[in-house]
C-alpha cells in the first residue's frame, strides 16, 4: 500500500503510540444478530521479528473493503472458541512419515484450549472422518494414531469433505462469531479427487475457514517440492483462505510447525463488520486490515463473496 493511502488511514485512526500500551479490558463478546450479514475476520498480528502481538484494542485496527473504511461492530481477542479439522494424508507415499505426522498432530491436539472442538479426517484414495467434532482429547488422539499409510491421494476431496462437516455444525449460541480452521498435512499432489482446487477454495471462502497447509515430500535443489503443482496448490489454499503454508525440509520440524500453527490460532483477534456495500450481487470484495503502528503486520483472509 502506498505511503499516501497509509498516511490517510493513520490520520483517520488518530491512535496514540502503542509502545508499552496496555490492552483494552477484555469483556465478554456481545452477541450480534444473525439476521444482519456481518463479515467476520480472524486476524493475527506480528511485529518485524514475526512475534505475535496480543495487546491491541479495537481502535488500533481499520478495515477497508474495496478501499472504503468499514465500521467495526464486533471485536474480541479471547473467548471465541476454535473449531478445527485435523486432516492427515495417509496415502501410500506417507509410509515413512506417518509416525512423525501422528506425533505432531497429537501434540497439536493436546494444546487445544478449553471449549475448542476438533475432528480428525484422513485420506488416501478415499476420505474418512475418523473422529467427528468433539472436545474429547483422548478420542482425537486415538483417531490420529489409527491412521495407516496406503492408497493414492484424494487431497481436494478430503478438504471439501472437511469443509462440509464444518458447515453442518450447529451452535446453541447462533449469534456469536466462530473461528473455523483446517490443519492439513500432505506429502504430494492430488492424484484421485473428484473435486477441483477452485471448488475447495470457493467453499473455504464462503464458510470463512482458514487452511493451514503443511507440505512434505521430495525436494529439488532449490528446496521446492519436486512436484511444483503440489506446492503451488498448498500455497494458494493457505493464502486465499487466510491461513499459512509450511514446507519442512525434514520430519523433525513437524512438531515446531504444528506449535507455530497453534500459536497463530491462539493469538487471533476476531473482528466483524456490516459492509457499507449492501448490494447482494455475489461478487468478490477485497478486504484489507491496517494497523496504527507501522511496524506491525495484520494477516487475515483477503476478501469474500457477497451474498445473493
């Protein structure tokens, strides 16, 4: 973003310097009405050293939709439960990596916060929901450890099925924002799906689900996955859904990567606004989140499709 636009935005914020500033008091999120189309953004903020920043308040953020400032009607840092699908590639090529993948996934599960729910989905030629969404840590661990490497790679089918499972969930407090995520581990390109990449991206966007993708597999001399198609797809899935992509060079990095994903999810701000554009045209709208402090970066999904 150019200096002029940033200067205009910062002038609108008129925020005090943040150095040493205490966070705004955390209050229970006020319900918002589901009858209004609110756009929910889950935003993580990092400094120049890539450390998560967790002491910001509502007035430190400005949301732009197609370049126009939006009025934030909901803001929370904590108290918004996470619902996450842990998706594991159990195709035949994962045979030498399945043990390390299981341990990393179990470590992630054990760090879930009270109130978080998770499911375990594995895939080879077929897709299986080994454990539906639950708060039962023991049941989730058991499901992860039951995976066995065999078959081909129906990656897109697995993601699509996981997104459908997330959409089917019902919540008693329907007027409270939700955080949905998928944590995917795969070692190669899709070889047997009926679904296509674009269909997965469309459903992820419409359900506001961030995809965190971990790509294993053989690498070329430049450190890229030997199958460029696989790396491109995983990066696109993460970027366009508001998640992140990781490409470890050895299996020992998996534990640290899953811990980094957990820290990202645990450090998110939840922001919601009613778009000033009331047209129900089904079109894509670009969303940008800016911060008063210039040396901080906000990370969230890049936009959404309007309702029809």
